C-alpha cells in the first residue's frame, strides 16, 4: 500500500465523525511531532477516535521515529480501524487506563506531552502535576481547548493553565496560544518543574538542617581553637 501524504492524512482525520481535533489543529500537532529531536517519549492524554493520535503518529512514521503513547479511560469502537486505515498502527502504543494511574508507573523522560483528556479544572491540574515532571528541559507541553471553543471561554482550562503554567514564567516559556485553533503550547525551561510538595519541602528542610549543623560545628570548633590560642 503506498504511503499516505500529509494531505491525505488530514483529509482522513477530517472525515472521522467526532467533533474533536480539527484539520488545522491536526496539522499543527503533526508539526510539533515532526519537530521532536528524539530526546524522550511522546505522550498523548485523550485518544478518543484517534484524530490527534493519527496526526502525531504520521509525523513519527515519516521520520522513522518513536511510537505515540496514547492514554484513554476507554476504548473508542473505531480506534483500531482508524489507526489501521491511517497506516499508523505500528507507531501507536494504546494504553487504556486513567492518566494519573499510568503516570504512577511511568519512568521515561518525555519530549512531547499533549494533554486533551479530562478538561475539568482538577483534571488538568492533576495531569500537569503527574506528567510534567517527566518532561525534559526543552520538551513541549501542549493543551487543547485553550482558551475558547466556538467563542466560549473554557474557564477551567484557563484557570488550570494560569495556576500551573502562566504564573510560573521561571519554569515555562509560552511558545504559542490558540495555535492551529485552540492549542496552547509551552516549553519546559528549568530542570525541576513539579511544584514543591510536602515531600520535597521536607527534604529541603532536612538538607538545610544538615548544612547548618555542619556550619555550627565548624564555627564551634573554630572558636574553641581560637580561644585556646591555636589559631589567630
Ligand atoms: C476530547 S477527547 C480526546 C480527543 C482526541 N485527542 C482527538 O483530538 O481526537 C477526551 C478523551 O479523554 C478521555 N479522558 C478523560 N479523562 C481521562 C483521564 N483521566 N485519563 C485518561 N483519559 C481520559 C476521554 O475518555 C475522551 O476520550
């Protein structure tokens, strides 16, 4: 079977009867995937009928790259046949589970993270928290439905992005918003991205105490030696 061109792939994505990722968004995701440098895995949260999965996977197929790890709570009845008809089945690793459960057993660094799963505030915050910590520096995190769908502001997406990304310019560089439709893209710019949780705070306190203890010890020794006239 001859390889499909990008136009054929976009036509096919367009023909899938789900009101999800549109043609321009599919093209934009294709380009994001095509621009990956092989620094880590590609993860998609929210497979549904596979429209965005096909766009991401077609780019990897063209460059003989990686498989797309795509996660969904349930299996869409058409997903297998859609991936097969697009000729990308071999470039897709489907995982049927809750995204947060998959994150618990995940170890690989990620270069491209596409979040299009639970669009509620807590769901988005949770996905960013669980998954962004695997993103390599220079890796990209993209979201769907920011900031509007058909003119209606998706407040929950915006609020979650504000809390986790827009208010953290030290950690995230905004690459584009509303790209290809409603896609928001940011790049990880520092080594550690997850917000401090109680464990990391506790570790930092212990480190500080140890550091200070060493300092006091040295000060104390120094003063004793000084008082004994052993050091000037
Ligand atoms: C908007 S659709 C994804 C559309 C797809 N990315 C596309 O463009 O064709 C959202 C999907 O996310 C899935 N989903 C919702 N919450 C999820 C979660 N916590 N973990 C995994 N998948 C989830 C839903 O089952 C649904 O199929």
